């Protein structure tokens, strides 16, 4: 008989229309209201976002700051930054370039403040530039130095024949070229089920895996949950499995040799992401010289059985 486990920290209260708890990128699917927002929260956000979004934000802030100060210099008068007035558009472009040189403390010498007010504004902008670039430098260091698990999961979990019964399987690999040392996997099934009060609650089950840890992982690892009488899914037919409201919560932990630290990665699958009666194709093969070739694009490839 399936044995329930205690709430791992996600809460038992639920509704039938509740969204998945863990997003595909491993983040929790939670909307925060009235949470604390400060420099530390901003720093954590900027360290965790993607590189493309990070550089887009840096460029956007840089552009907004220079646009703001260019407007100030034009309102003061471009003649006070050693530029001959030539019309609003040309004056604004010159003020923008002067602002860019000031905030980066570059200064080519062609333009310089020639009044007290322009000197005060440019001095204040230079201070903002020093603080801003120090902050961005710290963010770059934080992004490079923070250990992050680089695990690639198969797009789907599969349900197929296994030994004398059935089993659930999913596959993972390291998306980097180094080796995962001592990887360990824990899978918890969160099921939305009716309760005694004619409502719904979320029940949690720890799924037994054929192997939940290995010594190292240079290629791929297929995780197998055999559906025996001890499995919470034993009582369901193949058709019923497709309609269940639940989520497989996966925690992977391993030692990253690049950072020499323990790292973790969250992932999840819903029953909608369950493929029936297929098998994973091999993602690695041997070339003519006998070397093992791992194709990362084949992590999710399946075939009919």
C-alpha cells in the first residue's frame, strides 16, 4: 500500500485548478504580494536571471540614465559643456555623448563643463557612474562565482513495460562537459485528492526509485520508478493516469567539480507530460576511434515499443 509522507514545505491546501508548483526552469510558481524589496533582493534577482535579460537590463538602465542627464544638460544649455548650439536634435545628441563620457569617467577632452551648474551636475553624474559600474562589476562576479546546477532533463516522463509490470521513467544529463560527482535524486509525487470535508487536499508520496544515487555521471541517467503494490500509482489504469491531477517533484543534488561545491536542481513533471508505451533512444554512441560520443540533442528522443 502506498505510504504518504509529510508535507515537504509546499502546503496541503489546494484546488483542482491549481497551477504546477515548480516551473520547468526549477523555480517555484508563486506570486509574491507585499514582500520585502531591497538591494539584497535586487542583487539576488539580477544574479539569477538569464545572461540575455541581464545585459538588456544593464543597457536599458544605462540608456535611461544618459537620456535623463542629456535632458538636463540641454536645459542648462549645451554652450556650458563646450558645444556650440546647433538646434535641439543636434544639441541633444551632443549632450547624450557628453553624458556617456561623464558617467564612464572617460572624457575625451573635446567637451567639458564651463559653468558651476554644469560642473555640479556632471560631478554628481560621475559619482552615479562610479557606484553603478561598481554594482555591475559585483553582479558579474556574483554571476560567474555562484555555483549553478546545469542539468538537462528529458521533456517528458514515460510510462512503459518494465520487467513483469510497468514503470515510470525520466532521463537527465549534465548540460556541461564536466562530470557530476555522486548525484542523488529524490522524487516526490504531489497528488490532488478529495478529502473528508468534501474539498481537496494535496497528498505527498515518496516514490521509490530503482537507483536513487550513483557514483558519477558522464553520460545519461534514466531514473526508474517501478509500479508495484507499494506505489501510489498501482491502483490506476493507463487511461486513468492521463487524467490525474498531480505533479512529480524532483530534487537532484551532486558535487560540482568546477566549483568544488554541492549544487541542487529542482524540476517537475505533470501527468500531462506523461508519454505512454515509448522508450528512450540512446543518446550516446561510439565513433570509429572507439570514443564515446554524447549527443545532448537526443536527451528527449523516444521510440515506440
